[in-house]
């Protein structure tokens, strides 16, 4: 009997009808792709389902239902449909259901759904959500299920975003992060060193243009401590800036600031670059197509991070992932089906489908899968130079104190040691307040 793929396609098309064009994401919400208008009529009640009837020539040993909750946009959903079709061709007895949620409704829905039989079996969600879901006992440690081939094929940076408290709390699905964009119409050469970068930006400034459109927010500046051969946090999650490396970090940012027009947690830097007024901007990979449309592919380049001459180490941007998480409390049949599909998502076949620029336009987490798209290749190479975004449940507590330290040194010219002392004092108070609330 023929599989009922046509039913699956029909329901997916109905769900996709009315989805709006994608809009801007930001480092604070790294998976933001699309906000839906009220008229879209797509909510948590919109569920796509497919059932298949095995034929006599297919292996029907894998049964169970894969229930997916997500907040993907229309292009991503179309790509996911193609991946599911490929999976069903190999596993015709499996069943699927998909529930779409607007991005700001997915996490509340997960928080309110405690019954595993009613909720999802797998969730597509940002790596930043992983620690919370793990702390709730909501997701499964899949370390024992990861085979050698999968371990080797997935890039280590991607693995970092599912490695938490000695567990493997999910599988990485899509690479995301911050990169250095350049407008070749203003800046014809990629800088080898930070000094070269600052000098070129100062030249643009003298010509009445913006050299570097620089946001001094946490997401963009915190990772640059890697150029000083350090990280903001130790293995226990404690801040480690009261060191020579911490001072080096603030001095580095002050050096870059002299050739920059600075903002903090605003979109002004994006607008300056998009309108062709700035030579460089540090921004998320999700805005690459936006810049390509604005500047033209001939002018948009993604530079390798320049080397900081003081330490002979490169700058770096934070890298994170969109992950797929396996729910606790499922039946054995549903667990096996869900894991089989999760594993299939990380095959070269599935990753190639999801990375197609005309569809989901994801950046693959596989080390050896090279895109045919020039911009994707540049983005991936730049991300592979990055550093893992910290997986800390209380990461947001550190933003304001550390941003304040950067501001008073880079903008106001204060002494780095004083700025570090003040920031640590603020963090100590926040820690005390947090402990009192608990």
C-alpha cells in the first residue's frame, strides 16, 4: 500500500499558509528568525500529523510517534518536511506530529506541559535553554546513544553547546554565532591584526565614514577575552576577570573603541552597516542574508578574526547552536523513534537539506560538510574560529555589571583595575540577592 505522504504534505502546506517573511534576530535571542502577525492564525493548536502504512518492501521495524515542538519559520518548515519524507522512506511505520509555537510562546508552553504523554517527544530549541530543561529533569542524557561516527562528524564547538554537568543533554542541529562582516566598498582589505584593523578604521573615520560599528553589549564583547588567552568563567561558573588577562581584555576593547562608533545593545550598528556607512560590524550569522541583499554579494565579506598583536591570539565571537532535545518519560517505542529521527537529522543527507540557502539556510554542525554557497562557507569558517557561548543558567545576571566595566574603560577611559573591582562587587551583591530569593 502506498504511504500517506500526500496527507503529510497537505497539512504542512496548510500550516505554512500565512507565515510572514523572516525578520531580524539578535544576540540576546540567538534563534529569532520570524515574528508572526496576528493574522497568521498559526498557534500552539496548529499541529501537523502524518501516519504511514508500511508497504511490503520497506523495513517497518521502527514504530512509535515523533512529536516535535518548534518555532521555525516557513522556509525551515518546508526543509523539515523534506527531511521527514526522507526519514519516512526508510521507516514507513513511524508517525509524526508537529506543533508550531511563536517564538515567545514555546518556552512557556514547555514550562506548563508536565505530562510527557501530551507534550513533545523532541523539542527544537536554543542551546541557552538546555540548562533550564536539564535542571527540571525534563530531558534525557543521550551520551550513551552517541555513536563514534556521530561523535567524530559533529564539530567540537557544536558539541560544547549540549555538554552540561557531565551529560550530553541533546544534539546540536544548527550552528549560529557572531562574526566580523566587512563592506568591501569601504574597506578593500581584510585586516591581519587588530592594529591593522584599527588603522584602517581610523582612515575611514578621517574620511567622514564609520570605521567599525561596534556594539559594546555583553554578547559581542565578552568573547573577546579569548584574545587574551582567557575566558570570563572558570569551570565552576565563577567570573575570572580579576587577573592580568581581565585587564588585557578591557584594554583591548578600549583600543578597538578608538576607531569605532559605539552603542550598547541597540540596532544602530546594524543600520550603519546595512546602509553602507560602516566598514565593519560584528553581528550574528542570522543577518547575513539581510546584509547580502543590502550591500550585494560582491561587497559583503566575512573576515577571519584579526590577531591581537599583544598576545598573538585572534579575536573570537561566541558560537552557539539550535539543538534538538529528547523528552524524559516517553514509552520505549516513542523514545526509539524520536532518537532515530534525531540521529537522522545529523546525517550528511539531512544536514545538506537543512543548509540549502533557498530553504532553511542553516549552517551545518558537521565538520566535513562544505556548502556550495559562498556566504555560508565564509560564515562557517569564521564560526569555527569562535569560542563556545557559556552554558550557564544565570548568564543574564552577568550582563549589566560586565557591560558597565567595558563602558567605563572603553568609553569613559577609567582604569581597568577599578572597573573590574566595581564589576565584581556588583556581581557579589547580585549573587547574595539571588541566594536570598532562593
